[in-house]
């Protein structure tokens, strides 16, 4: 949600007031959310009406169908705990995991997570236009860098995000992926 610092924490909290979801609004923290001071951001998000899931999960039920929505906290700052995020999951319940960092997808597959929603890579920020999925800067450092990946019954979607990190430039990587 942020690149670094705390300057936009209040704005993020206000934005959360505008978000609506039939079953609620849920947030997972990423590494840059802790660059500065992350705890006040968590408080502002909650005050805005969203729920920050940090190594925890909840059951979501709609029209008799149920799924387990979980999130792991940031891996880069060593806050992630997959075991704790999944400990309350009922056996066999379909599971969606919010995990900022896509690199741990193989671990999530072993834990029978059905869908992982991740970000972190910014889609490389710089890519060959129209070929961003195949030629981008983050592909050099990440196996799972942009778009959809399947492993067995599990699916990973890595969203390119909206912002930047490092150089304030974004070229050839739209804030959505067409994989």
C-alpha cells in the first residue's frame, strides 16, 4: 500500500472507508507497508473498516457455500507464519490465501491452498510493451513474477500492483495483467 514512510497512512485509512465488499474488506500486509512504521498503518486500516489478516484466517459463507480466507503477514520482515494462518481451517474447505510475496507458492501448494493472491514484484515495473508477461525486470529475480501460475490443483495470481519501488518509473507494465 505504501513505498516507504508514514506520510500516506491517513489517506489509506480514509480509502478503506470507501471500499465495500459483500463479505467484508480484507487486507494483507506487504514488505513496504513496514518500511517506516507498520503498526499505525494496521490501526488506520482497521479504523477505515477493513480487516487486516495477519497470519490468520476466517470462514466466509454465502448462500450455503463456504471458503476459508487466510493471509500470511510479510515474509521479508520475517512476520509470515503459514501454519498459524491455516490452523483454524476446517478439513477439506476450499482455501484462498492472501500472500504478498509469491515466491513461497510451492509451500502453499503443499498445504493444499487452492488460490493464492500475491503481488510484490510490481510486474517488473519495466518491461517490453505487450510482452510484459515474458520480458520484465522482475523475471530476473522471481520465478512467479506476473500473471497466473498453476501447480497441481492450486492457482497463483501475481498482480502487478499500481505503484513503483526503487526508480519511480513504470514502463510497459499496466496495473493489471493479461496472462
